[in-house]
């Protein structure tokens, strides 16, 4: 999953949430399809102790749209 380097300099991002890897991948695909700028941070070797998922960040002007997309993906999980 891409990191902060993919975010254009004029875009400011905010925290969307921490998700399991499968959920993060599905949410990321939804964000891409919606044209919402996003990036992710996976836990490192040491931080895996307290971080258990992928943290997603999105364009702060699109936060509500991103939350709705994330909720759809989480609700779709059987």
C-alpha cells in the first residue's frame, strides 16, 4: 500500500482509521474509485506489538465521503 509520498503537496490529509489488511485494501480500492487522495501506514517491526492493522489517511476535505465508503466496506463484510 502506498505511503505519504503519493500525496500531492497541496493536499492535507487526516486520519481515517485503523483497519485489518483485507478491509484496508477494500477501502483503498473504494477511495481510488471515488478519486479521493489517500495514503497508508502499516505497522513496523516493533510497533506491531501495539498496532494491529493498517492506518489510512485521506484528503481532509473528503473525510465524510471517505468515512461513508469505509463504512460500506465494513458493513459488506460477512
